[in-house]
C-alpha cells in the first residue's frame, strides 16, 4: 500500500526507551514499535501492532522477548589514523610515563608521522574495519576526530575519510576538527604561528568545505594552554561551530570552566576536575564524557569525580576514545563495563551515557539517543534478560540486530 502509515513493525519486545525519568532504563509497558521511513512512527501494544499491521498488509517482526534499545552512540573516537603504537604500549609497561614518551617525540607525534605517510585509501580501509567492530555491538552513530595530521592537507584527508564512512557503511558519522592536538615538529619554535593557522585559515578552509561539525582541542600541560585553546574556541564560535574539549586528563588547569564558558557540547576525560568546573559544566549544559579505556590503558589512579558530577547534575556520557595510543579499543560494551567497575557508574547511568547523554554530547539529542515517536529509527536488538547485561559481560556480544535510519542492517 503506497500510503500505509508504517514500513515495519516489531512486536513482542522489551523496550528500553532510555527516556529520562519514570521506569528504570525508561522501560515501556508497550512491547511494539513501528517505523516509517527513517523515523519511529508509533510505540504501543503488540496486540494493536498486529491488528494495524494486518490492515496495512505488513508482516510484523516477532522479537520473541528480545530487548530493543536506542542504537548506541560512540561520542568520542579517533578512528582515522595510520600505523599503531604497540611499541609505546610495551614502553609504558616497562615504566616509561606517557608524558615522557610524548616529550621524547613519541605519542601523538609518532601517529602523525604514520598518518601523513598514509594515503586516503589506506586510512579509509583501516577506519572502516574499526567502525565495523563498533557497529557489530549496536553502535549506529560515531563521532570521529581528526588531529593526527597537524597540517592542512592531512587534516583535510582525515576528515574526508571520516565523512566517507557513512557513504560506505550503514552508520552515521559526526566529524570533529581536533586542530590543537599536539604541536608538530615543524612548528616546534613557533607555537603562536601554529595556533594562528589552526584557528584561522585552516579552520576556515575545512569549515567552508563542509567537513567540520565541531572542533576540539587538547588543553593540557603537555599540549595547549588555556589561552591558546581559547583562541581556537573563539574562532570556531565565530564560524558558528560548537566545541568539545579534552579537559583534565592529566592535570587541573581550569579547562572545564573554559569549556563551560564557551558552552561546549562536551568536556572529555575529566580525571582532574574541580567542583567549580563541575558546577560550571552543569550550568552550561556541557556533557561530561568519561573515557575509561584511556584511564585503564594508562593505568591512571585518579578517576573522574563521578559523585561530584552526580551531585551538581552534570550529564555523563561514556565513550571508547578509540585511538592508537591510549585507548586501542573498539568495544563500547567493554567500556560500559569499565565505566561501572572503574568509575562507579550504575549500569543505567552507563547505558544512558552511550545513548541519551552521548546524543546530547554531539548536539543530537532531538534526533537520536532515545526511543520516542518522531526520532530517528536507530535501534539495537539484544538477546538479554535485562539491560544491565550490556554492562556485565566481558567479551560477549549479545547484539542480534541493528536498525539504522529505519533500515535493518544485513
């Protein structure tokens, strides 16, 4: 029927809408959900779903007790890069500190060298493999940062590769220009000029090409100062771009307050965070993105102040921080477990952090992150007994189906 109200209807499911308030996980008494085009068209009872589907000539999909959640969202990744950093992994295990490796020319700079040497096809193939691993666990949206080029040409190539992923894979991509990630060796004696280029002609060129959804900077004592970061954020705001900020991973510099002042979408890491910074973030609506993969890999001992973030009402998202140096992880489910076991989140908080709050961290809370009529039909289907299982298992993947923009993945 050309004018039928639904394209597909799923019945016999347990639906965790992840809508805030009410039942745990936003669980709905309803057990059926229908999609029209790219959007959720209806949520209701299985009996009504069967009846209306029959009237429309649709064969409903019987979920037989599966759980349906929103498609998961990985809101902080560095998926596009060349090479790997396994040698540094060995060094850290032998007692060499991350900061020492970075100051000796390793760390981010070693990935910059490998990424500059890789062509677009090589970068795209490797990034697609990483994305597919995430997608296999119910991920339907991935944020991808640049930052391993540190020159205009390579940064453009990275962002173009990131954009291309959603043309070849059934996944949504948000791109972030991580302009201030590290100081490249060719600007070792002219920091001011590098910041000026990143904040001026490079940013303008990439934004004009439609490659930038948001910007990011590594505001840290081994990277960029508050003043340098603010120069970049001010330039981005002038172009109408929102921001993320690597803040408080290794030290407390006031980066969270800076993020809040610019009403950044998110401040990420936050192992070192003052109460003043947490309150500023909460008041600004800036999401705290927790990255337990990096905390685990670096064997850090200062976890983010989760209790403080709860107390001030700051939303907390959870992400893989997938990158070659400090979080070589492509399992969001594993990171959900880490968020609970290492940081003390409840399973409901962790799952909210990979759905509702992750959507907010990307500025997409009106489109994805919860199951509500009118929102995009990004769904994950799970063979589990309760949603907490998504944070419980280590190495298991109970995802049995994914729907992206209303279309089931093959």
